[in-house]
C-alpha cells in the first residue's frame, strides 16, 4: 500500500470473475487481494463498498409490461440459483438487475453495486446534447455505454485480448450509426493509463477525450 491505512478510510473492492479481487481506499492505491484475506482487511476500514463487474446483469424498464412480467429472466440468462439478486434504479424509468455471490462479498447488500450503474450514472452528468460514448478498461474487460442526456441507448461489457476490443466499439458504432470521424469517445482511466490505448484507437477514431476523473474517483464519489 502506498500509505498507512486510517480507521477513517473507506475500502472499495472491485470484484472480477477470477479469485482475485482489487481494492483501493481513500488513502491507498489499487491493490490485489484473494478472497480468503478479505476478512482481515475489513477490520481496518470505516465502511466497505463492493463493485461487481460480472456479466450476470440486465438493464430493464422499472415498470415492466404484463408480458415481460411473465418472463423469468433469471432462467432466460441462465443465472445460478445460489446467486443473490439486487435491483437498483439507474434513472427515472430504468433499473439494473444483477446477481452476485454474497459469500464473496464482505460489504452489505446496500453497499454492493454493479459497475454498469456507476458508469451510466456518471455519464448522465454530461450536459452534451449529442450522444456520449463512454469506454472504460479494467483488467481483461472493456465496458461500453452510449447515453443521451439521462437516457440509456446502450450498455454492455466484453472480455478482450490484445486489440480485439476495437471490434466491439466498431460494432456498436455501426449498430447505432455513429460517425467515427465526428463522434466523441470519452475514455475513463482504469487500472492502466488510457493513453496506452490512444495509438490503437487513433487508427479508427478521431475525437478521443480522456475523462478528468478516474474510475476510482468516480466510485468514491458514487458512494460519497
């Protein structure tokens, strides 16, 4: 850790699909921990928050039609019975439903949220009239959203290797008829500097913006 831990610090844990978890605090940088050591950590912090990055989620209207209410989405997307369900409002009309293994989390259900909600709510702060494409990289995943004011046009996340993350962005641009020469892409700093990807992205896109706040600042503010 880069500095001593204070009892006044909050602990933020980013859960990935592997046994490894990543954590940071108000006073310390990103670090790695295995789940069997989480209970040791929890005694050193004031509050604990967990961010889930799994693909076990869906985004849906808050008010479902009668037809949609009849669908068992848990079975449709093949969610294991032992996973805990949580619903959070993203906007006035939209909510995210995600499923997680509560045994892997040391924070309360209240303090557990999906990364999709955090990214989307952050993008809603933009005052731009045109659609906003947000891209965030963390470990082996790319997270992509398109919002327009407080409306969600698209959100999904993909595992990638090398530079094949670009094909996912290109497919989204094609699907939503976005101009690669004119459309702004807002890149959020994750576990590596987004400038590392600039040279690769420059071959396909013109307008790249590096977000002023990193994902760690965004997560801290989300729970602030």
